[in-house]
C-alpha cells in the first residue's frame, strides 16, 4: 500500500490517519479549512487571549476508543476523568442537588442508590428504573423516540425532565421527542447500566484543538505523512489500481484508498457519480446545532467545574478557569453556557442570547447579580451533529466501491453522534485498509 488519502481533519479523519501512520502507511490528509478540528476545535479569543471551544464537550469513561487514540498521540493526560460519576444540578433559586453513582457498589445497585439520593425524584421513580433493564433488548425500541420509550418504561414526568431529557440532549444533541430511543439505549447500556468506570464524566483539561489536533498532526507527519490545510476535495475518481482525488489547490492526488471523513453533504458532493444511492442517503441528513455563550465576569460565578441547569433555557454552565486549571488559557471569570439541539435559539441575535444566559444565571445563581459582565462571545456550531429521518439506516464504513470508505460520527457505529462515534468510525476505516494491505 503506497498511500491512503483522508478527506477531513476532525476526530474521525485524524484518528484514522494516526492508526494508519502507526502501521507505516503513508497518509495524505486534506482539510478544506485553514485549521484542523472540524466540528470539535478551539481557537484563541483575540480580546481576552482565552482559549474558546466551538462547543464544550463532555466525554465519558466508556469512550474507550477515544481514550486509546489520545493515549497513542500522547495527550491522554489532558482528558480529565472523574473518580466516579458526579453531576451537580441547579434549579431556580439556586436549589442544588447532586447525582452520584458510587464506585464501591456493583451495577445496577450503584445506580439505584444514586437516584435514591437525587432529590428531584421520588422512591416510585427509582423503583420503576428496574423496568429499564428488561426493555434494553426489546426489539420494539427501534421504532420509538426517547420520550415514547421512557413512557413505555413508566418513567414519570419528573424523572424524565430532571434526568433523561438532559441526558438525551447532551448525548444525542436531539430533542427527546425526536431522538431515536435505540441510540439512548446504547448510552444507557454502556454508561448507566455498565461498570462504574464507564459512567464517569470526563472533560478536556485544555482546548479541544490542544487535546488532539496538534499532536495527531505531528504524529502523522513524523511518520512521513502530509497534512494539507486549506485544501478542498473536489471529486473522487476510481481506477483499476486505486483512486484519484481532484483538489482545489494541488491538482490530482493518487492513492490506494480514500477515507471520506467530512460531513455527509460534503462527502456526497465528492463521491463518484455512480454512487447514486449513497449520495441520496447522505443528502437526507439534517444538522443539529450546539450553542455556546461565553461570558467573562469581573469575579468567579461558581467554584464548580460544571453544572446542569434545570428549568432553564441553557443546559449547562462550564467554569472554564477551573476546567483548564492552568493547563490552557482561561480568565478567572470566564464561563461558557451551552444549549444542545438549539434550533429554537440558534437564530437569535447575540444580544438576545446573552440576555437569555444572564437571566438563567440570575435565577439559578443568586450570587451572580453581584458580578459585572465585562465581555461576551457567542459561538454557533450550526452543524454540530447530523440527523437522519426516523427509521433511515446510517451508512457503514464500506461503500459499493471497495477503495472508498466513510468515517464520521454520522456513520453506523451503534453509537449516537459523539466524539467516541467519530473515533470508532475512523479507527474502523483504518482497520479495513490495513486488512487489505
């Protein structure tokens, strides 16, 4: 094998490139933008000098492929994992509660014990959690939305709104009334019903780009590969002994394989014309946005790393200074407020979004009224994840042409569209190439 061409420099493309480079395969990776990271990256804010993510991400202990990828490129120390699952929730008036799953109890006892101490729900809700275990392998679930599945499992309105809906929004970036239940079930299987290690929350202790893009690019280049920025793929052409890729800057690149690790619509545009059926599926995807409102105050708003908000329009508050803890640049009063599946907010003006965030802060953090807002920055990731219509199957790594592969969080991995799904698909595409080496 002389060369594998990878189109796209996000988690999927870079993880595929690193896996191939580690086995001595020459990699040429193209990224149409002037920076790597795709839909999971960071940048430096010009005014404050702080590192800002284009969308704050939480990871989990069960992201085993992601952790292996970070270990391979030498940055696993920048993924900070909790000792056990702990999430602080804050309601109006500053009423707080914590959900914890003890590492000292076996599953599913650790889950039941955690919910017994979780004040928004009652004993009956906890007892009904036992129904979930029986429903996890039900064939009926493939036809249900998350909300329909939870109702079928007799989950009360209170536990749905205080736990399941926030989990669905964070893990699937879709509304519970639209999200497919089978994807949330996979999260439940791996994180909630599995060993305590898998349920632990994790977060990047540095900006997303510093977590993986710099180290992954260096890994590929040191192995003899190439990273071509500001280089767009125009068209894939197939030939008897490989593939040819036309680009906007470097003419034609030839290789044995091409891994398409760009978003679905961008991938559809460069596929050969004879891939009609696949192109139609890729054009069926619609984007789901994530909104981040970064606020800089003259003093800290909270000492907690992150807080889930109940009965608010924004979903999470992240204390960037505490999260980075000196590993990356973040001012002491810098927080990021995040809303997932933010179709209802994404087109509002910056001023409106800052006002909404300030209202949520004032109602949930009573002490916030004493802090002075000095600066704000709204970051809209309109294409954070991609969603297919109900009952439409996601495409797998392999296409009808054996030398053209797909990779991305939007491909079929059995997981929702997460960082872990992107890495799983990227490393899987690399294995397919290596099997035919």
